[in-house]
C-alpha cells in the first residue's frame, strides 16, 4: 500500500521535544544495536543531552516534524567528538528516524539542515560511528561525502553478541569555512547539491 506523502519541516530541537525525542531514542535502545545504550531513559535523564545542543554553536540538534501534526519524525545531532580541547574542531554526528519514517528521506533532510546550520562554525571534521551491519546509514553517510576510515571489530556487546562499528569521516573545512568573497548560500549549494 503506498504511503501518503507528508510535508516535513526541520527546525532546531527545543525542550518541549524532550519526551518525544526520548521515546524515539528508547526504541533504538530496546530494539536495535544501532546505539550501544542498553537501558532506556526517562525524559529527565535525557535533559542534559538536550541542553548540550543549543540553537547555535557547533553542537546542534535538528528535529524533523510532520508539518501538519507536528509529530517528531527524526532528529540529527552534532556533538563533541572527544572532551579534550584539541578535539574542539571535530564533531560526531548521528541521525535517528522514527521507525515509521525510516527510508522516506527524513535522514537526508535532517543532515542537510544540520550541515547547513554548521556551515559558519569553526569545524574541521565530522565523524560518524555506524554499528554494523547498517546499509541504510552507510549509504546516507556516503551520499553526504563521508568516507570509511576504519572499523572497530566486536567493540560493543548487546543482545548477547558482539558488534562491529565502522567509522566514517567527512572534512568540513571546505563546507564550513567561508572563503573571502564567497557567500554562504554558494558554499551550501556546493555541499548540498541541487535543491
């Protein structure tokens, strides 16, 4: 049965999204090896995570919603890669789609908005760890210019087995640093491709 097309809006995440974002993430905690968290969260436990992603700066939270119902269809984040100061120009990015929204382009819309939001930040690299196997996530990251740089073998144990994590890297200097005489929309157009 064909699914009805839904208009999707992408915006920064806000505190009012916390319960729905927690529910969405908990699905992946309970049902998949995509995240290595093994115990579900309450919204109050996730509040520090939400607050660590303000509407500006290098650590962002973008939320996709159904334009009519405002139901959250997914989210993408850029977070600190590591806590040490020398890593400050690197971010780890991730994207989660609601189960019923997977495969409908929500991840693509979220990453487009996230990388556009990061375009003026002092960032050099983005990294993504993808629990294997996950062909959909691998394809999404490769479409956005990420390249595989290595795999941690059997690095996490969940559901009674070990899982590999493939690491992907994307240079951001050319897309996030605006050269003199270059407008931001021109830089974004090169990075995002045709709209």
